[in-house]
C-alpha cells in the first residue's frame, strides 16, 4: 500500500474476531466460525495487541461473534491502549451499560453498532434480536453519546431491506459514519441460511442511490468488501475470503505476525478506496456529524 511516497506492507488496521460466540442468529453473518469455535487462552490473547503494534498495526477492532460477551474485553481494551493502538468495538448493542462505560470508556476510541432496518419485525426476521433491536440500538446510541464515544452504524443490505428508506433512522442515531454493506455469502459461514437474503448489484445500487445524499455514508458492495479487510481469527490466524470462503494463515504465535500476514490476500487499494485510513484523522467527540440537514438531489 502506498501512502505518500512510502510503500507500506504492514497490517495497519486489524479486525480481530477474537470471540466467536454470539447471542443472536443473524442469517447473513459471515463470521460464525463454525470451523473454529474456540479462542486463545486469556494470557495469550493479552499478548496480541503488542504483537500487532510491533508489526505496524495502528488500529485494532474487536469483533465477534459478539465481543461484548467476552468477560475480559475490558482488559484487552486497556492493553491495546497501553500499546498506543486506536480501539474500536463492533457490537449488536449487547452489554453497553453505564457501569461498563464508566470503567472502560476512556479506552474506547469508537463503537460500531449493527442495525439493518428501521423495523423491529424485519430485524427479527433477519435473526437480529427478538423484536426490539431498533429500540435497543436507539437506547445504546444515547448512552454512547452521554460518554462522548464516537459511534458508527453498520448496515447490511438484504432482500428484506433494499427497498427501505433509512434517512429517519440515521437522523435519529446521528453517527459520525455509516457503513453500508451488501450481504455476502461465505462458504462454511452462512451458506444454507443466507441464500434467500442475497441481492443483485442492481438492487444494492438502488438502495445506494436512495441514500447517496447522506454525506457520512460509506457504501461497500461485495466487490469492495472482498479482500479489503485485514482479519484475525479467534485462534490468532489471519484470514481472507477472496475465494468465497475463509482461508487461514498460520498462527501469529507460530510464525510471527508479519509472516502470517504475508500468507493471506489483502487488496490495499480497496482498503484505501473505502476510506480505511479515516481513523488517522481526529474524530469528533460528538454525534453531530449527521443530523438530517441535507439537500436531496
């Protein structure tokens, strides 16, 4: 990857799927880790932030499953900040209480909350919660605002949602960034469950066109998603999905971070195209980046 005149060959921003278990059953989830279902021992897990930092990582995103279910996530956040890393949590909203944030908010740079529809019923049909997910995310977004934690919204567009208009939902949530993904089928992860939810590029573009006036939106279709993320699995292996399934490297504990990273495919130009370096700019400690005051084309 080129940044200025420098060629960078390091895992600059890592999504660590360190906790494979989840309390929801999203039909489109591509990170079920049915082939793993185990994690590093806590002592080894706490070594990962330093190992990544020493290899050039600048940002670590704690992903699942559902990362907030991990009883020692707070310790991982503290260790990551100790190593000078930017930290982010991607969550379905589970576990964000005042007690948790009083204890750990100073170690969290960002939170991404996942919500795919403005309808509680549709979210339930997607497997996202039990009928009150929209209400839950609205509540958590207010709590994060209270603690001045910048919030991103992640939305996966499916057959059940591509005709929706989410302007009012995004206005109500007021994130600083809105990531909009096209539902993606990954062999061994969501095949057998996701097929009825898949959409065409044209259908995804229909959703994109309807929301193109929202300035904080980042649209990622299947072509842009695939190969643009640096992902680490629950047992310390990098993996990519460029072949339509997870392909794993050797463990970073066996061969080191750099060698393991060299064993997977990462398309850095896609990473840049989707604005992957946004975290290097100061993030506003507010939720006023988008308040609905837009001009439709």
